[in-house]
C-alpha cells in the first residue's frame, strides 16, 4: 500500500519536528506504529535527510520489527547536519535533540548512518532510553560481534537447500566488505562456504579458488584501511563485474539499488541474501523471481541488528542475542519461503504479507 501524504491505517502515529536555533538543530522523529510496543529505529544524521525519507524508513522499521516478532513498533529519527562535525558540537546537537524528544515515549532511538554508540550514550543520559549503547552501559556492540552477518548466515542455513545449494563448498560473493559483509563471510565460512569475490568503495577482488578470508580481513582492517581491490591473494576486478562473478550466493552489503534491471540478468548466483537495505530495484527483484533466483529480502535477512538491539533493551546478554537472532531469522525465512511457494508470489511479497498481518494482529489488541 502506498502511503498518502498523511499516511495510512498503519501510521504514522506521530510526527515531531524539533528545532533549537541556539544549538543549530533541526530534526524530526516519525513514530510509525506502536501496536506491538514502543518503536525502535535509528537516528540518521545527514545534511539532506528529509521528513519523507524518515517516514519511509520508519515504516520499514515497523515491518522489520513485526516480521522479527519483536515487542516493538517502528520509528525513525533524523537530524539535518553533517556527521563529520567536531565531536563537541555533535554531542551538543545530539543532547539537544534528545531533550526535545524526551516526551515521545513511543520512540526508542538507536544508531544509524551518522550516529553511533557514543551518540546513543548521550541520548540515554538525557532521556533514559536508547539502544545500541556502549558495552559499559549494558550495550551489545552489534557491529563488533557481527549481529547482522550472523543473521545472514542463519538465513543461508534455511535458504541454501531451497535454492538447491549445499553450504559446504558454496561460493560466496560480497558487495560491500564492511561490518555486515565481513561478518557474513566469516560466519558462512564457519558453515563450509568460501568467499570467491568481494568489493568495497575502492575496488573489488576475485579468486575462483577462494580468497584467504583471514588474510583479506587483516588487509582490509589494516593501517590506512586499504581497499580489498589491492589484496594480493586474488585478481583485482572492476567493481561492476562483481554482479557477474561465478558464485552460488551473492550478498549485497553496501548501497541501495545496486541490482537493477540492467545487471540482474547477469547475476550467476542462485541465492541472494540482502544484507543492505533496498539493494535491488523492484524491476531487478521481478527479474530475479522470474529467473528462479531465491532472493531473501532485506527486512527478513538483515534483521539481526535490530533483534540484537531489542535483546539489549530488555537486558539480555550477547549470547541470548545471538541465539534469538538465529531462531527468529531461521523461522522467518522458512515461513516466507513456504508462503511464497503456496501463493506463487515473490519472497518480498510473502514477507510483506507476513509483516502486515502481524502488525494488523497487534493493532487488534490495542484499545487506545
Ligand atoms: P559499513 O560502512 O561498515 O560497510 C559498508 C561497506 O560498503 C564498506 O566496505 C564500503 O567501502 C562499501 N561500499 C560503499 N559503497 C560501495 C560500492 N558502491 N560498491 C561496493 N562497496 C561499497 O556499513 P554496514 O554497517 O556494513 O552496512 C552496510 C549496509 O547494510 C547498509 O546499507 C546498512 O544500512 C545495512 N544494514 C546494516 C546493519 C548493521 O547491523 N550494521 C543492519 C541492517 C542493515
């Protein structure tokens, strides 16, 4: 369902614009839906962030949190600013934002593009609620432990056999060798798969016999953070060529809209695990579906991060978070594949049905 300018039956429940001229703050929070519980969603800091973008991301969080069966609705925050500003200025801005949204108890802020665990520590100090906190404040550092990559590996356990693949020996290509991509490759390696190609914003590398993962991670995280394109253990390839690399599992873990109608026909993989948010255009997803490529949608496959944040919020431990991520994502991927087969619909259509049904069911329990 397209949202009109004022939303639809699901939300938004509240939209709050905040402004503090003295601190140079302009921001917004969209609480999309709170039927399942207070909304969780990140605070995005970017010079060009808009209310419309925040509303779209808030809806995406409603669906992601509902699909994951969390006791949380979806929301999102936005601050119009350049995140590379001096630390003291950023701290002032974040604290001002937190104070102005303190009454919005249906929104629990988390980190997103341009904000991090330190920013969330300041939010927590101001208003007593935030997720994605530093470890000393009870946080579970989700990028350090690889929560989202772990969830992608859980998705692979269920989806690979459905795509006719054995994870033992399966060839993996990762676009975007960052927090999500590195950990996905690492956890899939533990299940017998091997990374044959990877890219980042600086280049791409390919080795059909398998890249030495530990050496590649050491290279990528070493001094000056060089690009994977300069890794000696494989051949440098053009970044655009990554889509057409011979492999079984393709993992987008970088930017939106990287799979398009133009390149989707060239994809060799039988399974796509969407680590990034909206990495494929609608047209690309239609092409993959028609070609019989199993394409596990973003808000099902990459929910590990928000599941981890919810476990943190409820006082759970790191090991509980990892177990919960595996349980929920395995179950969801199973259900989405079954629904898609039963209705002859794409995995995304099946996932949207599943999420909407869960939100609507939660809404029926709410009397106020
Ligand atoms: P990150 O910044 O750690 O890594 C992103 C990687 O992508 C970097 O290596 C960067 O060089 C690379 N990259 C950027 N542009 C590229 C391009 N054009 N081609 C190839 N590589 C490119 O970010 P991350 O936390 O790993 O997040 C990656 C994606 O996953 C984002 O879309 C994010 O919204 C999404 N996501 C992240 C999480 C999480 O837990 N971190 C959870 C859900 C979704």
